[in-house]
């Protein structure tokens, strides 16, 4: 994180509000607001938040039943412990700073193992024990509409008006009209310290992409989460609305979150030691370690789809031909595979995992990739031959679950998932996914009404 503040600096800059926040199961920030003076008092003591935030679903329905939190626990509190290395100005809010927190139990200050940041930290620690560290970049797309959240809420999020009305992928003139909005957004993101690389219009109507510079795993996920908050807030301040749904429109392209990952070694010296994915002797410059890492990602992807595709809407995108791959495939600079290899130097060579959509919880997704990479390297997994041409038209040995119910079952029954994440995490996220799938199965959709109401 860039532009990190001390509490004294925050006060000197006129900050009068600090948001202390942590990601919930969905990657959405929860927390409370304090003055800098009170944060100084509570930063070590911790800030109490109800465990209901890990015992309800996205609309905050407490029908979800999980062992960690519920009526059976009395909805006890846990504590947010601010990670002061993440204290930054929330430049899109007046006189406000924000700090990411870790979640611990109130009674003994042990980590809440089902919290996403903790899940990622455990995988990062395990990777470090292997003598490796991950460099990660998350590449988010989103849709931006001319309608406010309040207006759309009143009409059931229908009849939305996109900010671009013709396909504008990479074009300049067609997106210039929205540059005043994006100039302010990029400036706010950079002032906050999120380190924007570039932005562009995308192919979908009203679709956009902004890239942040890659970083270490936890830092990247912290910035990803703040980025989503900033985009939605700045849109709302402008009378607009942004959505990170993977597929907000039938028949239109969806929004992805491609995740880029490279590795650094603890050793210094040769490029191969510093960058374990690199081989100067290989024609492709890929080391056996990188091949094994890709093998692990592909081999375990089906069991991890509840993480990579965590909502009902996720599968509208992954079941399509929208450049998310179709099963366990990989190739060099090929957008039709699920794992794309990019880069031509020791520092740029990386794997791009193309399956996740914009709804993904970054902490969980990056944790899942790291766990898969570690297992792939340890077991020397072979990813098979790289695909050339249109991988959608080729036979695939491993297919991924096609809806959240199947993904939840695969996650819950996987021995790899149980070993990598532990039974507490497996049960928490299996039950949450199964609850979401059950709620969807009980719902009567517009598609059903349109198709059956008059015709059957």
C-alpha cells in the first residue's frame, strides 16, 4: 500500500474520521468509524463487531446456519484489530481515512480462522516456508450505469442505462465523454495509495476496466477491496451506479477478475533462483516449477469453483464462451484457455488465471491459487500440452462445475480442500454456498414468468 499514514499524520492532514474495516465472507467491507483520537485508544484493544457478519448472507438474512456464528453462539462479538500499515486517506470521502483490520476472537485474541484475510495469510505463510513468495495482480472489470442505486433499487434494478451505448473496447473517442468521471476516480485511487496503472473502455455496454499495479498477495487483495469500495462510492456521488456482477445482462458480455501470479525465490544469484518460474534453458522460458504450478491450478480448480465462482450469477459467465476458458486448459498468450501464460522476462513471466469473475472475494481466490500452486509443485503435477487455437472447440479432460450447487458439493467433499484450508473453513463456506443455492432454487425468476405465465 502506498501513501500510508501514521495517526499523527492523519490528524495533521485534517482527518476527522477513520473507517476500521475488514472483509467479510464475500469480500465486502464491514466495520465502524472512529475519530483518530479514539483509534489511538482502540487500535490495540480492538473494536467489537457482532459475529452476525459471518452468520448471514449477502442481503443479511440470518437464515444461514453455520457453526461459527448464530443463535447457538448468542451472536457473540469478535474484535477488529487495525493493521496500521494499511492506514490511508480515503480520498473520495471528505476528511476520511480507512484502515484494514484483522479479525480475532474477543476472549483470547486468537485469529478467526474463517475470515478471508486470515485464510490468505495462512497460505502466504505456508508459501514462505517453502522459500517462495507470490507477486499478484487482480484485473477487475465492472459495469457503470447512468442510474443511481436508489433509482434502480426502486425498479428492481431493471431498465438500466449504460454509460456507453456502443461497443467501445480499446477505442478512445467513444469513451472520452466519460473522462471527467474517470479522471476524478483515478486521482482518488492514486491519492489513496492504490497505485493505478491504466484504464479503458471495454466491449460490454457500460463496461470498464481499471488496472492496479501488482504487489504481494495480501497487499494486492487489500487494494482490490478498497478499489471496489471507491468505484461504487464515486459512482454514487456522481448519481451513477457500478456493479461487479459477473453477468449483469442476458446476451451481453460479463465482467472478469483475471488473477496474475508470479513467484519469487528466497535465494539470490541467478535469474532461475530469484524467479522460480523462469528458465533460461527452456524454449518457452518456463521452468518445470511453473509447469507444475499450472498443473496444480488446473487439477484443483473444479474443487475450488465455490471460491472462483461464488455466486449464482458467476456461472452465467463461466458457462459461456466469454474468455474464461472451458475446463482445465492452458496455453501461451491464448484468451480461450482458463490459464494463460504471459511474459518474456524473469520478472514478467506469470500465470493468468482467467476463470474468476468480478464478484470474486480476492483473498479467498488468491489463497486458493497459492494452495494449488504449492501442491502442484510438491507433487510435480503435469498440466498437459499447451492449447493452440480455439480451446473451446477442443476436448477437455477436466470440466468445472456448472452451477453453485455442484461447486459447493465438490468443495465440501474434496480431500485437497480439507487439507489446504482445514475443516472449519470448508464447512463455513460450503454451508454458505449451499444456502445461496437453496435460496435460488426457491425463487421464481423473471425468466420463468416470461416463459410460462401465459404460454403454459
